[in-house]
C-alpha cells in the first residue's frame, strides 16, 4: 500500500482509512485535539523522567503545538466509525506527530529511526488508556459551553416570565381547554425545567474528571511507571484547568463505559425538555389565524416556495429535530457501552462519536433557539383574551359552591349555546351576578385556594 508523498500519516493510518471507509466523516476534531494534548504532555513527562532525549521530545512537542493550533487536520482522515477500540485513531495521531517531528529534525516522513510513532510518541501509553482519557477531556471541553447555553436559555425564559406575569391566557390539558393561567407562569415552568438540566449537566463534569492515564492496556499499568502516571495527571490538570484526577482503579474506566452513558442520559434529559418546550411554542404559534395563534415567533426566513407570506417556526423545529438526534445518539451509546467484553470495549469509537456530536449539536440548537426564537417571542394579548373568553372553563370556579354536577351542566350549556358560564349561571338564578363575578374572576383561579373562600376557611385552620 502506497502512502501519498505529501502525507504525514503512515502505513497504519492508510490501512485504517482503507478498512473503515464507512461514513465519510473523520474522527471528531475535539477528540483529535485532546489526543494531541495527551501526546504532548506525555512527551514532556517522558523527557523530564529521562525516557526521551531532549532534542527528540522538543521536536515532538513542537509538532503537537502545530497540530493544537489547528494545522494539518486533513491528516486525520480515519473514519469516525472504526473497529479496534480506537487503536486506528491513536496510531494516526502517533504517526502524524512522529513525521512532523522528524521533519523538524531534518529528516523525511517515515524515517522512524529519528522519531518512532510507537517507541517515542506512544511511550508509556496504550490506546486503551489514552483514548478514554482524551474523550473525557474533549467531553468536558464541550460540556462547559453547553452549560453556558442552558443558563442563557433559562435567563431568557425567566425574562419572559416577568414580561408576561400579568397576561391571562387559557391553560390546556391533553390539548383541551383547561383553567386560566398567567402566560408568565408557563414560561416560569419552562425555566424551571431548563434550570434542572443546567444543574445536572454542570454536575456531570465531576464524573468525567477521573482519568485512566497510566493504566495502559487493561488497567494494570504495565510499561507505565507510577511516577509517569501521577505526573501525567498533574500536568494534564494544569494544562486543561479541568481539575482532573487519577482513577484509583484504572481497570474500571478502561473497560466500563457507564460514565459516558450517564452523561449521555443527562443530555437526553435536556433534549427531552427542549423537544417539549419547542413543541409547545410551535403549537401555541400555530395558525396564526386558523390555529391557536397565541404566540408570535420571530420570522427568520420565508416558509414556502408556493405560498407567499407563509412563515414557519423553523427555529423551534430545529430545536426539536436536534433533540431527537440526541435521544437517538443516547440509544447508540447505551447499546455500545453494554457491548463491552471483559477488559475492554471495542465499541468506544461509536460512544465517542455519538457523545461528542450530541454535546456539539445540543449546544448549537439551544443557543439558536434562545437567540432566534425565545428572545423575540411575543405573546398576543388579544388572541389570549379571545380564546379565554370563548371557553367554558370558568365553570370550574363554581364547583365549590354549586357542586361538580351543576357546574358540569353549566359548562355543557355554555358550550352548546356559545355563551359564558357566568351568563348561564345567572340565567338559572343560582347565584347573584356579583357573587358570580367574584368566583369567576380570572385572576382568582390562577392562584392557590378555593374561589370565593378566604384562606383558612374549610381547611381545618379556621
């Protein structure tokens, strides 16, 4: 097999590119960046501890810095979906670093007597401890901006809660008319859900900070001196600022992938809430004239090539379909993690691809939904008032005084005759008009308590 003359990778990468030509997508760049960072740190530690000569380590470190600056990313061309538990990706990184370092020492790519991909770049390492360590670093690097995006979405929803604190609208259960509520109360409920997601994701980082570097092939640490392992963790923690710590049982994070399942599950929880919120926005904005029409979403682009003036809720749709993708990725991660056998999980590349993609796309979807949908959303007061006025839900406020059956009869009559429950009640001479208005005042039924009764009466506290 021939290697292109301008390639910095070697034979192991070329074989993997040929073997795993599946998706056409290369390994996630965040994972490559983290792997290069681990290799750079290993070169520094191995030089400090006299396993690498200074000139060779310096060339390797320079090569890593060049890659960390974003150069030569096209040299990492192995497909994201690959067999071998990530070995091909590790070999790819080793070969590129080695060949770049060789060139700095005046040689040509492939002159591995100057810098060897395995003896030097991979010194004291195995794919099986380097890859999960790098994946944890990459995941934390993506998790933090997602937490920021969730915080911003929460804040935007809270602003809407305040903005519409006094605007009455119709509540709905099972898509049918229910009790009145303040529009702001609805936004407050959305904000609480996002706040939980934000907190859960913030805490998820703790699970990812424990790294197995130094465990080598199966976690026993063969070929990695104890001093190397501790120094690697110390330097990686300093380099990333992530508070990384060494696993007290490296065999565990090398073979067990439940930490990634846990993080993915939290991403799924956030996706579920995002799907629900964005779906509610689409429903409440439906029409606008032939549907509910209580929300007006910002018009960001034309909605139809055949219907002039049509505007679709595309940002809410984007949030929803991204959420579905995250949920699907979680299913893949779950099954891949369960497929580990004995001391290693061969499906780790799928876990890495799915987890990092979920982190990236969820971050993007949350930010765009916040910036281009939530912040510019308008609640239509006239439409809310009309929908509330045309419903029969205020009959619920009569239950405490007239009983359920009578209130149900009033509601049915109101719907059948196109009138209000208040008018039907007065017509039947069941209550005075003033009492009806007192019981059925919309602001009364949006708060705790029994309409028409003061706090403490009939609840054992009088």
